[in-house]
């Protein structure tokens, strides 16, 4: 029997008994994940409503945001939220998600480290907190093998990144600097040409020959490989312990203060989703692809998702030390003034949940709120 109904709220005693026939009929026709992301999600039949009627959850239609995709598709978030309705809102760029958070259009979001840092610093530390990690890895340098045979061959070539100042843009500029190459961060011109290209356009740009490679997240990297590109570098290989934050969970400080019970419910959903993903890799991959099909109208091909999935690690740990490192990389590239990140994290709710689950608590690298 499916585990949800649209907005039915159970009441105790005689009222609950009177509502039972209607409830049974609703349960026979409803199921988690059956509506589009623009519609309000169905509500757990057994759950009490929390302090908010609705929580609006932002995310990208990317595999690096698979915790959001799978948690929604499998109804895990909604189960934790009970009678509070989940509404998911897809975004294609970090700045637009931060704008939505600032405007009060979303409450919680899955997002990369660079927009988290930029959003926090531009608001003077007033708009958001990072409350959990979600994923590590899932970023690769893929190239045209006819033009680039080795890492040193990247010099003088045209390499796409998704957006000026985004997480992959900062990573590529830092890597290029480590090679001793000079690049003007704003124009992208220098010893290597950085071509800022939307991920949706990058495969066509590669096929047309207007770029020679790309430093991009999954599934874009594997889409390029399916078009004949070659993986030259996995970004995980240049980080200590091969781990770096690619996706955080953020919350508006206002929502965190006013609705801590809802925030905790979403975090429980995230922790349980990551545990389910890691224990059921094939099912989770299929679940994420089903949600991507719902969002875009087309699932990823087997060769794309099978190539992309193994490079992503799903973790509750925000890997806070790597966020500080990424901020330092942006400063060194000239894209960011030295930020004050103290207070960007509030991991107390997450650590409360992890402790209750018998899991080790996570660290904020000295960047936590007082």
C-alpha cells in the first residue's frame, strides 16, 4: 500500500474513525514521487504536521545532488516531515538558488561550496548556514584525446567550466596556477583559455570543436566521454584523502530559527537517504535517474550514468576543511576577497541526529556558529 495522501491530517478519537474510509480511498491512489517537482508533495498519512505547513527545498538536476533526487523520489524526506508538505524547486545555477534563499522563495537548499561562500560573505554572514554535507567528488577534467594527450598538453587549449567563479571554475583556475600557468580569472585568457559554458551547452560545444575539454561535474563529464572525450583527471585525486565537498545543505537563518523541527526532519531525511544510497547503489542510481527523467523529460543513458555514479561519494560530513581550502583558492585566483567564514556552519542539529543514529559526529573545522 503506498504510504502517502495529499493533505489529509489525521485527528484523534472519533474524528479519526470518521475519516478512515476517506483515508483508505486516498491511500489506494497515492504514492511518493508521483508528482512533478513543481507541485506540492503528498503528505504522510500518519505524520503530525510540524511547525511549518510547507518546506521548500532547492536542488540541481545533477547527480552530485542525488541525495535530494533520491530522498524525494523515494519519499524519505516526506516520511520524516509527516504532515508538513515538501515542495522541491530545481535550479541550474548556484547564484539563482542563493537569490531564492535570500528572497524567501526557498527555505533549504542543496548547493555547491562556492555559492555558499559567496552568499554568506556578501550578506555579512546574515543569510545562511551550512547544516550538512551531501556529496564529495564527481568532478573531472575530460578532453579531446586528439588534441590533448597529457596534462601538460592542456596549456594553450580551450577548457570549459560551468560559470565564472563557480566551484569548478575556481578548482580549474587553482589547478592551472599549480601548473605554473597564468590566467586572468575575469576574462579567462592566458596560458590556457577558460571558456565559461553552461553545462547544458557543453556537450554541443565539444562536438562543434569550440572547446578542447572541460572541468565539469557529473553527469556532464560522462556525457562528454560518451561523445568521444577522454577522462584526463579526476579532481578527487588532487585532494587529501581524495575527498572534497561538492554539495552542501544550506538553510536560511530565519527558517532555522523559526522552524528547527522542520530543519531536523529534513536532516534526518538526508542522513537516511545517504545511508540508503550507500547500501543500495544500483537501486539508488535508478531512483536518481527516474527523478532526472521527471525533471528533464529524459533519463540519462546507461553509459553516462554508469560512468558518472562511481565517482561520487555520498556523505553527511560537510568536509569543512575543504570548504576553507576552496575559499582560499578563490582568493588566490582573484575572484574573492579574503572571507570571514566563522559562523558559516551550524552542525548541532546534524550531530544530534548522527549521535541518535549511533554514527560519529562531524567537525566544522572551527567555522561553526557560536
